[in-house]
């Protein structure tokens, strides 16, 4: 548990390094954030006290950085300070928040920043409740509340229209978004990705309820509903944008994914070539790509390529499909 002396030590000598660093230009942050979020997080602004419902929110869950999504605080450390800003007694990890001496306005205060992306969060004071006696006074706009059971996984296995259509039917899957990941180009367009020059793969980002479906099961389903043994190709679709790939967000996920790959490999004649990579960024695809199969079921690609895959999926995973849903 961090105490005031630790905070001073970190402010003087630097906070332990985060797992990864997210660095973006001012214009990139501007594109991603609302003007208020940008003002507070990137220009060290302060929101009006009592301006957010988050002050009075005490349900379970975690709070993540609005800029980079890194987890910052757990709801169990949140308390009613009466100040009008969400207040916590402890960060979620020792290296989640970084600390800097702030001498603005003729005071010396300790500024709290996201250690991953340097977003300004607020300040830390030594008048919090025991045992840490710390009060992290945080701007609500610099955070987003994360449901404790909702997790994300991002993977690709050829054309994202197909992958999306499969995962939309699973019990426990809350949202499926088609997009691009794993490449170099920022905010790529579909046209750029299909050129194969951006390094991105067509992927889906799945939000799932880990109480209803596990990451392990999702990976097994993914690996058995596309061909993970063909390099940079899925049926007639060829190019690195169609490569088989799974992204992990931490070491535990990497281990789970590796185990799932080994499990599926045991029943395969050929070697699985699926890339397992650290997740960095996901760029949602253009609106007309979302929910594609359901919107364009009559199109020949949907009828001849996606529909048979869905049929195979339906046979394999009868017990995991959302009840009352017609395929
Ligand atoms: Zn951040």
C-alpha cells in the first residue's frame, strides 16, 4: 500500500515504469477525445466540482484512463470526500499512476498522471482515510468506469465480415466491432488496409462477459471457425490483411491464448501459423462494414463464403449460441 512518503519519493525520483508507454501527438489526442477530456487530460485542466455523476457512484468495478484505457483505480478504494471530485485512497497498482511536483498557483502540490500515457488526472493529498491516509482527487472526465466482468479481446482470421458474423451469435458476447489492428498506419481506411501496405489485419474487437464465456473458449472457437494454418490467406482472400492473428493485453492472456493454440494444434494436420501479439491499438472500420452479414445476407460473398462458415460454427457450438436466435 502506498503512503504519503512513497508518493513524495516517487515525485522526487520517478515512479516505477509502467508495463508499456503510450505516446501520441497533440493532434492525435485531439482527434480521439472530446474538447473537455482534451482540456483536462492533455492541458492539465480541472473540471468544475460536482459536475459529474461519477462522484456519487460507488458500485463495483474499475476505473480506466480515458486516453489509453489503462486501469487506474478499483471501486473498492473509492470514498466520499465531499470535494465534488471522485476520490480514491489508493491506485490499482503501484505503477498505475505517476507523480510530479506541481508548483502552479503559488502552491506545491503533487500532480497525479496516468503512468502509461501521461494524462493529467488530478492531485494527491495526505488527508485521506486510513490506512493509507491518501486522497487521490481525480477529474471524472479523465476516467471511464469499466464493468468488472467485461473484457475485450481482438483477433483476426480473414475477412472481418465473416469473423463478426460468427461471434455475434455467442452467449456472453456483448459487442463485436469490425476494424483494423496490428499495423503501423494511424486511423487507416479500408482502402489503405486492402492495399496490404499498412501492416494492419482485418480484425474484430469483442467485448465479452467473462462470467458467461472465457477467453480460452473464445480463442478455441476462433481457431476452429477459420483456417489458422494458411499464412496470409483465408480461402480466396490473400494478403497480410487476412492473416490469422490474436492479440493479448497482458501476460496472463498470452498464456491462456498459447494454451488454446496448443489444444487446437493437437487436432490439426498442419502447423498453426496464427500470430500471437501484444495489443496496441484497434481502429474501428467504417460504419458500412459493421454488422455486414446481417445487413447484406443476399450478397453472393455472404451467401457463398460467410453462410457456410456460420453453418459449420452452428454445428460445432450449438450449446454456446444465444438462445432464441435464428441463424
Ligand atoms: Zn492513460
